[in-house]
């Protein structure tokens, strides 16, 4: 039985004071203990969030990390070993905003994934298609290629300790959500692809859906058999909304 997970990607939002408010509101939520919950603040505020959520069941992750596992001469980057030292448990790799805006191709994503795991962090690998790829009928091909690249480079065993988030690019921050069936079809294809390699790992891995998830649509999405929770952007900045999404994942 897979534990569901809800991950809140705060993206490049927040100030010390707005984050202090969000921490306080998160601490007041009644959250289901059956769900793994994590928030991903901007790097600058990770320590504030780790300290502020001490004793709470919400864990903390980072939105990005370096391709190298350990500290060294890499100006402007933060190594996964430093993130682990700061109290992170997870790191997002391959978010479509970074793939598109920072030119992070599969080779870079795969290195970041491996570096994160080498430091004991759990990578949350994001994959998903653009609108034109969906409209031309290439969704499964694109997703399978992104996943296949990682399997080819790092092997299947790395998925024993990882999370995959299917995030159609056209659904991120747009208010457009994949229908539960559209999302389920892609999740089922991802699990089948993994299962062709190692069935046990495929059955155990959490597959999150991301793309304009909110309290109003979470329960329906999470009721699908291969959707094990969500990666939430905008709605995770509102503690009450985030709490409702977490409770939907716990039902
Ligand atoms: C995301 O950034 O991963 C995301 C899914 O954003 P939103 O929920 O705002 O679409």
C-alpha cells in the first residue's frame, strides 16, 4: 500500500515575514498522519521553515540543487549535501520551469537526481508534456522518453527511493487541470513503463499529479488508482487550501 504524499512548491514566493505567517498558519492545521507532507520554500528561507516547523509532521525540501553532490567551486549553486545539512529531506528535480527557462535537459536532470540521492535526499522527478505535444498526440512518448533517459543512465534501482511527479506543462499555473482520467492514463503508462523493468519498484513508487491542483479538484484527482497525491504550486501558498488538499489525500 503506497502512502499518499502532498508536496507544496512555493516557487520564488515569500519574504521573511510572509513566510513566518505561512509557517504559523501551517502549524495550526489539522493534518492527516497517513499522508507524507512536504513544503519546498525558496532556498534562502529553508532554515527559517525547518526551524519554524520543528516538531510538526510537515517535512521540508528544496526546489533545486547542484549537479555535484558535495560542496566545492560552483558559484551560485547549492549542493544537495548542504541541503541535507540544512534539514531538507527532498529535492525537486527537472521542474518544467527549470527545463524550459534554464535549459536543464535530461542529462542535467539525471545528474541532479543522482547527486541528491548520494546525499540522502529523496528526489521528486518532474516530467510532463507541453500543450503542442499533447495536441499532436505525443504525451506518452514525451513522458516515456524523459523517464527512459533516467532509467538508462542511472538504472531502475534508483526509483526505490524517489517520487515522480507528472506535471503537464499546460496545467502549471494556468488554472487548466488535466481531467482525472487524463492524469490517470499518463500515471498508468508511467507505472507500466517502470513495471516492465522491475514490478516491485513500480508498485511501490509514489506518482504525484501536478498542475493547478486546488482544494476543489484534489479529491477527484487523488481518487484515481495511480495518482498517489499531488505536487501543488500556487495553492500551497494558502495554508487553509493546502490543508484541505492534504486532507483530500488522506481520505
Ligand atoms: C508546480 O509548480 O509544480 C505546479 C504544479 O504549480 P500550480 O499548482 O500552480 O499549477
